[in-house]
C-alpha cells in the first residue's frame, strides 16, 4: 500500500466517523443527555483533569467512542471565541448537538465530498476547496433551520400572549404567568419561556430575562410584547388588556403574512427552481460526462459566457425575491 492510498483510507475513516457522530448524537435520548451532564458533576469517580472526567457508557461502542472524541475536543473548542456563538446558533436552529459534534460532522462531510470528487475526476487538486464549500453550505443550513424555527415561534406567539393574559386575569404574577406558559405551551416557545423562567429563578430580573429572549429570537412581534410589558411596569395600567390588544394585532399580522405567502408561493417556487436548475443540471452533466464543459473551460469566450450566465441568474433571483417579499 502506497502513501496516497494510506492517506485516502485515513480520510475516508475520518469522514465516516464524523457522519456517525452527527447521526448517533442526534439520536441520543434526553435521559442519556441529562445523565451525561449530571455525571460530570456527581459521577462515581472524581475527575482529576478535564480529560479524565467520567462519562456515561451507553453500551454502544461507536457512540461511546464518538462521545470520547467530542469530549476531548471540548477543551480545544472552548479556547475559540467562536465556540459560544456556534453553540448559540445550534440552539437557535433547534439542533441538539454540541459544538464539537457539529464541527466534527462538517469536517467529515467536507472530507467525504472532497474524496468523492477527487476520485471521480482523478484530480487531487479538486479535493482542496470541498471542505470550505461544505463549511459555507453548513452555515446556510443553520440559517435555514433558524428561520424555520423563528416562523414557528412567531406563529405560536399570538396564542401564547393569550395564555399570559388569562394567567394574569386569574391572579398570577407575571413571573408565574411565564412559568405557566413554559409548562402548557409547545416547543419552540415553551423552551424559550422555560429558559426565561429558570433565569428568573436564579435571580435575574424579569426585564433582563425578557431582553435575553429578544436577543436570542430577534422577533419583531416579541420585541413589541416586551416593550409593552416594560412600559406597563413603569407607568402602570391593566397589563391583561394590553396583552389582549397585542395578541389581536400579532394574530392579524400572522394571518395576513400567511395569505401573502399563499399568494406568492408559485412565484417563490419558480424563483428557486430557475435559480437552482442551471447549477444542478451543470453538476449532473459534469458527473455524467466530465469533458462536456471542456470547450467552455478551455476557451476565453466560454469564460465570458459562463460569467454572463451566472450574473444573469443572480440578477433574476434578486429581482424575484424583491417582488415576492412583501413587508406587513
């Protein structure tokens, strides 16, 4: 076995390990995750160093191995200033993964894609940009998950405000009303209110806990709610009636936004299809017949035509998105 084959086999093994880290860690039950965290503070053995902290053994060799790898990566991740932001982005995207698990999965995907492309075309130089491209695409994937979670959060907000109002009418304090929402609502809004309730229980003021929710979710409707609550706490008034008015406004806005999305669904789908189809077709043709784009790539006129095509697609996509994006 030569050196190139050995390196390729190592990279393939790393990629497979990373993929297993992503899928198996996503299937970890909440009970196992809670047991793993609690065991770090009160396990059967006392850790003398960060690398010797006790871990829960699940009986699955692969999962235990992956947990060992990700635990060893945590001290390295904690030294980076981007680790905290990555953990927050994963939480906003509703992905129950540690930062080390996400990084391992992205690295493995980049290595695997790079190896497949390099082996398909027989040019090792094509391996180099693949990890970077996969990392960029993983960022878009996180943004997509965050936007989807934000839409669910906003869709639940009107009914949640009614729950708050009803709890206040029943005689509860505002902090107790937040706790009631955390128990009776559904994710993702119950998770956010539950986190705010835990912050209040730890001694953080109600205003600061609400401001933290605004920073995490970036919702204009929820910002309106928090602003109204903070003003009422200063000047007084009937908070239940204020919440009823805000709930009606938010629910009407969500209803109008839903109608707009229904009306513009065909235009938005056409925009995505027109934008993605040329690149998807080019990728399929390149896989089927690697020499198909030879004249374009070898002729200066072909470079000009490719550039004009990409610019035209970008202008068309931007124009369609501008037309279908209607602010309410």
